């Protein structure tokens, strides 16, 4: 799934308890810590070019970072530790595992599949790429419905 959609899903589902911006951040966190870091490196070393570079030209650390930040084995214990001190923030952090849930079925084996139980297992599936219309259009429609619902309830002054 694309990073913007995941940030918006995070906000829509987990951002209603005072931490809306944090929900946006955690919704995008796995991609920011992998692809965002790679983009920053490419900008700093002057190698940035628009469009996705071939997988063969991507550094090994990018794949390792992707696996770390897209793993339930990593994110759930971190959220559990935060929940011990700050339940309100831990709830907002659930946008992170939801990001993983969205990525798992929508990454194909040919383009960085999501190993949700890394480092315990490298199990992945050959998902339907999120850029396909049968995935992209329902995603956008779902976001419109969710965000309209949230806006309507916020405008009325009550929480969903």
C-alpha cells in the first residue's frame, strides 16, 4: 500500500484520542524508516532520480530495514512496552501494525514482499500490488468513507 494511504488509515482509525498527528506518523512509520531513509540517502549523495530504481540497485540495508519495520515480532513488543507507561499513545501506535496488515496482501513477491514474522520466519505471500485498480479504487473509497465519518463526528463535537 502507498505510504500516504497508510498514514491516512492510521489517522482515521487510531487518531481520535488526542494524538492525530502521531497516528499519521505511526501509519507511515515502517515506510519512513525504510524507503524514507533510502530517499534521504539518495538526496544527500546526489543520486536521486524520480521513479522507483530497479531492485538490483537498492542497498542490502534497505531490505533489512524494511523487514525490521514491517514485522509484528518487532512492533508488538515495542507497543506493549509503551502501553505499560502510556496507554493513550500505545493505542495510537496501533497504526503501525495496521500498516503491516495493509502491506502483507498488497506486495507481490517480485517487489519487496512483507515478511510479517521476521526474524522468526521469512513467510510471505504473492500479493496483489496495491497499484492495481481492484485494490487502489476500494482503498480510496474506504479512505473517503472513513475520513468523512471522522469529519462528521468531529464537527458534531463527539467522538466516534
